[in-house]
C-alpha cells in the first residue's frame, strides 16, 4: 500500500458530528482493502511485539488486569500500511483544525488486540482541562463480526450512567468522540477483536491522561 496514495474519504460527517453531539459512528469509513491490509499487519506481529495495555502516562504508567486486559502495539509508521493510515489521520487533523479551530498538533494510535474474554472497564480517555488528548478515534478491523461475538463498545452520556451508543466492532467502522466528554467501555469478546485506538492531541506533551 502506497502511503501517498490518493485519499477518497469524505470527512464532512465527522466534522458535523464533533461540532454537534460530540460523537459519531461511521460504518464503512475506509476501503475494505485498506482494512484488510491493516488487519494483516497486526496479525503478522509476533506475540512479543504486543504488550499488555497500560493505564496512566509516563512515570504513572502501570498495568491493571482488573481494569483492562487487551494488548497493544503503537503505530510508528515503520510499514507502508501504517504510513498510509497515519497520513489519512493527518489529513483529518488538518480538516478538523480548519473547520473547527481545534488547534490539534499531533496524532498517536496503537493496535489493540482483545482476545477471547478480554475487556476494558468504563473510563474516560481524558479529564477536562487536564489532558492533551482532545478527540478519540477507534477504527475496527474485524471481518464478519456478529452480535453473538460480543465485544461491543458501549459509550455513555457525560453523567456516566446512560448508554448513548452500543457499537459492534465491525470492519471499517470508525468511531470519533470528544475524549473528555464520553465515558466508555469494551465488553468481553467471544473471539479475537482488533482495532486501532487513537487520539488527536493539543500541544502540551506533559499534561496527564487517564489511560493509554
């Protein structure tokens, strides 16, 4: 996959969702061949290349299997398909800044592998005014995902009690939301579940964040 291949993705629905309710779910956001290449990329990683997911940042980083049990690998652009995805997100960043004046400076993301039974309990990706993460993105890579496979992303209203979205992790679906507005959790899956979790960030590199 050529990292400088032409983009054919329309970001207008994402702009409208973030400017309105602050969250949007976009099935078939990305071409199925791109999804398949990303899926192949993460599945080609050796077990030693995936690490237990952490909570906290920098010196406060720790693992806690009672809160989350997935494994992750940061995308560093060392393969062409990663370069393509990072370039696509860079284009989205520039569009968000142009249309919504968000002042986003950076984007970070990692592959996430949830094996059978893995979960991530309810959490926020950022605390208001205390994190450089502003927008969360999740792209799902799972072919032929069915309701009985579980693994839904449940997104709650700001009060943390009322579910507003229950999203199957189907291949090509992108979820975007304001990182400090929507508590969310990943329910246990009954088969391996793959995604790319990412965050658009502002300039402060040392602002604390709840989770990786």
